[in-house]
């Protein structure tokens, strides 16, 4: 595999533009008090200045009662006004589960919970959030649900002491993780060397990877030089010197301090690999998000760029795809960007959220969607 691997993977899923899409950014509501945005497959969530959490899209994923017939919330609905929320992630496949973290460090999870991925000690369906572990004890988390295609339904989180904990399961049929004779891990369990201190965590298709405070990366999973299970000291060190992890289902990438993007490329024998810089992306990125068919990033000058497949209009441009980053709009005040399978949302410095792409489940938050092209901000 060569340096163009990321772009080959991102542009090889092309199809015709669907009916329900908005190829250009549309502003979500009229509010100017958004402070954050996160997205995933068929949903988007935003955080407001008062600490409240709002979501839109496939309402069953976030347990909202404020949905149209069919379980779709086409405009933002408030999930929590009490407290202050810092993060939310929801993963879906044949199963689904999600977690959210409040500003004080208390973690709450919910979902189908077939493999204990909610983390409350059971495998019972949890339609509403339940507290996981001690209150005020978590810093960050990641979720993944892919039992139907990669055998992973898991949650991992970093505690206040920078230790790494995971729960859930890898399917034995995929050759890694918990053996067929062992039950699912239904409560947070330590992962990695006890002395390791972690700053970031990502879960992808059949792998769990963490970024240590020294900038090095360690992973468990079949793709990373051997089958490592969800056990205390069974993580394979990949080295490197990075500031953030970025995953895209079956691919692991990372950011360096100079804003360059590096991706892990496994060797042909499957027994090792190496980090390779992606020259087409260049340097100067402050943040990058990758989805299965497209990616977007914000540069140090505040401009927003996207690349990959554009079948749903998720690049925010008129072209069907782009193998190189193309600028989205003319503004240079983008603060953060989030992406789902077929849509993208961005937060600007004026506190507004803009979304574009697939709106089949209301994930753009702009009401019923059509093929109307919106002016790019």
C-alpha cells in the first residue's frame, strides 16, 4: 500500500446523489450560542453555552421522545438542560449504543447492550442512560458497534488518573479478543500496562487504539501485529510521536504537532507495519475527522476543507468526489467539524452550526430535506 491509501479508501464508495440531501451547508436553527458539535451515522448533537445537550436525526439512538412517526427528529431536541455536557458518541450497526460525558466527569451509557457494551454489569437492553463506574471519574471515551461486520461492540474510557478501561466484546469468529469460553466484559476493566498514562482513545473495526501522554500509540486487535485481547497488558506498541488519534472504521491515522496526518499501514505479511505520512493532505491541520467515505479538517487559518466521496453532498461542494482537499465555502472562522457516514457539520466562531449532506433521517437538523443547494457560508 502506498501513501495514497487514505484517499483510495475514501473515494472508492461512489454512488448516485440521493433525493434527500443538501449538498451545501445549511444553518441549524437561528441560535448563536452553540459551543460544540459531534456527529455519527444518522445523528448529530450540539452543546450550548448554558451546558445543555441537543440532538437531531434518528431519535431512537439518543432516546428522545420528541420525534416524528418513524423515530426521526428533524430539528434539535433538548436531551439535558441540567448540568453541563462535554461529549456524546453513538455507534450503530445491527446493534447500537451510546455514551455521554458531563463536565464533572460522570459517564452515562445506553443501548442494545448485547455484549455488555453499556458497562452496567448486564447484557440487558438499556433504552435510557445509566451511570457507568464512579461519578466524576472519567476524562474521555470512545464507542464502536459493528457486530454485524467486524465483530466489535465495545466502549473504552480514560479515567482521571489516565488509566485505560474497556468493556464489551470482540467476536471470537474474527480471531481476536475474548475467547468463546469467556463471557462478555460487562463492567469497566483495566486495559494496557498499569504504568501507562493515556490521553486519547479510538475504537474501529476490530481494533482499540490509545494515545499515551508521551505521544506514542498502542493497539490491540488482529490488524496490529497479532491477536491481542481486552486484557491488562496485551497491547501492541506502534510507536510514533502524535498529538491526537483519528480513526475511520478500518483505518487508524494520527496528527503530529506540525499538523501533518500519518496513517498506519500494515505490511503484506500482516505481522507488522509502519506509520506513513499522507503527503496529499500536507500540514497545518488543527483537527481532522475521517468517515468511511470522506474526511474533513480545519487548518490553522480557520478554513474548512473536505475530500473523498461526495455521493450525499457531504463535501459541501458541487463535484461528485475529490481526491485532494477542497475548501468548503469562503469563511475562515471554523472552530470544529464533525462527520457522519453521509453528512458533515461544522461550528463557526459566531456560535452557529452548519450541516450538509445526507438528510434522510433528519441528521442535518434543518427540517425536511430536499435537493436544494444552499449558499456556502
